């Protein structure tokens, strides 16, 4: 029987939960280190008490960088079975979190299937589901309707919810006055903005934040404070709308912690490469070290079809500068709902970015596989190379399709292979080239 409400509540009482024990083991940390970080809000363990099949992970800048995968159906692509196959493939490829962003159909059975079968952290954006759940136009929904859907998602076992609490009536005037190039590109943020414009009322997620905290505390749901004003192009990065919202998110973080509710803070977006590190440091200061969750950032706007690459470049810099959680971006970003191959390419790119950042940050044992790969390459141990690879199937396939004449080389260098020549030279062997 639990004698605490949330992971943060337990940590502050000096209780080490089973989830903290699991995270400590994965991160090569002591249980006391993890407990202390959760108590301070610098690590979150997204673990709804109803998500029984969850394999817990910690999210924090001093831990391994985690990967989130966005999935879900739309009006144009509405096969839930296909989405479930993507979910399980994503977990197999190493994603620690799945966000269900479904915007069509009966969403609850799929959401419940995720929390009953998927071991990854499950996240949602309740404002998307509000229109679908009630089957009513946005302007007809009340503040209570939005809050009731937050509770519904908590009851369904969701581990974290993205709530755009930081956009207010003041933001409406800022957006109109400052004339952003891309306005608001956050889907949830745009819905809240539209609702405020149509009704003239304050953002319900901001106005009734205390009520939301009570729901999250009851089910141990982590709040991911959504950045409605994240930049959707390089021109809007670091503008007054983004920074003013960040300051408000810092205030809301403190209010959540006062109720023992765990918090992540979301960030950009699109951002020039030279601004990323400073933005991460600003967030850490304003939000008092709460884990930062970024979409990318994408470092250029002109690579549709390759945005998984532009995102990985920005993600590596962001994570090395303090971001804790990378939301993957696929080749289909800005273009279409990703298919299974898009999902794979997005996850691999994000995992490379996260891993590179973990090495740079000196995360315990982050470089172990890299060192093992170097040994395997020196000795031409191909099976060991596949075992060390992020995507062994692709690596093996490339070699098999273009096999060299000799096993101790590849089809690019052949007997000119530097590794082969050095091995022979250091062993005192004759080096045959021709």
C-alpha cells in the first residue's frame, strides 16, 4: 500500500520508491542520489500509479538523455492497428516515451491499450482530445470541459500530460502586436489561443491550474508545461513571446512543486545553432533546474524531408547544454503523418543525438559501446560491431550487399585498409597490397 501520493512526495519524505530503485540501477546512480534529485525536481519519473506495465525511466539533465516518439491517428490516416505497430517498433528501437497525439475517432480505447500494454512512458495533449471527446466545436467548450478531459486522461493511466498553461490573454495581445513570422505553430497552443479569442475568456489551463495540480497529484501524473509560443522558424527564435512565456512557466513550475507534482518544461522548436546552448541555460535558471523537453531544435527551415537530421544537430547541442528529453522529428515533419520507416529514421537520428550529448556530458558508462566498437573494428570482429551498433540491421545489410574480397577489409579500401595494414605492420607481417 502506497503511503505517498507522488514520486516527488515520496522523495521529500525520504522514501525510495520501486521506481527510484529501477532508475538508479539503469543510470548507475545510488538510490539516494535519485531520491534527492526527484525531491529537488531536477529528475522526474513519469509513472501514473495506474500504468502497471511501465518500465520506469528518469528524466533529468544529469541522466541519460531520453527520447520521445509522437504517434497517433489523424482524419487522413486513421488506422489504430498501424499506430500500435509503430508504438511497439519505437519501443524496440529504444524510445523511452510515446506521446499519443491522436486527433480523430474514438481515442480512449487506443489510449487505454497503450497504458495497459506499452512499457514506455505514455504522454498525451488533453486539449487535442477535448473537441474529439465532446464532439463539439472548440468555441462551445467550457473551461470545465477541458479540465474534465485532463482527469479522464489521468484515469486512463497516462504518465504525463502536455498542458499549454503559460499562454494567457496577455499573450494574445503580444502575438497580435509583435507580428511573428510564423505566429503560433504549437497545435495545442493554437487551440488554446483560438478558444481565448473566440470566447474572450482566460486560458482555462492557467486559470484553473490549482485544480489541475490536484488531479495530477491524485494519479501521480507529471505535467509537461507546453510552450505554446515555441518558435516555428528561425526568425521567431528567442523573441519576446517565447521568453515571456518561459518566465511564466518558471512560476508555474514552482506552484506545481509546492503540491509535490512533478514538472517538465517544453522548449523550442526552430532555433539558430548559436542560440541553443544559451536558451538551455536560460531555461535551467528560470525553471530552477526542472527537466527541459525540446522538439529538436531544428537548426534550419529549408530541409523538408530531412528534418530528422536538422533536428538531431540541434538536439545534440541542446542535450549537451542541459536538455533532458528529446522529442524525435521524422523525415515527414511539416509534410505528413510519419509511416513506420519515417518513425525508424526519426528515432535513430534522435538516439544518435542523445548518445553524442551523453558522451559530451560524461554520463556514466555512456562511452562503453563506443570503446567496444573501436576494439571490434580494430580486430575486424563484425558480429561484435553489429552488437554495438545503434541500428545493427542497417549496418549488416550494407556490408552484406557490398561484400569485399577479403573479410579483413571493406569494399571501399580493400587491401589498402589502414586498419589491416597497421595490424600487419605491428605484428611484423608482410603487407601485401597488390
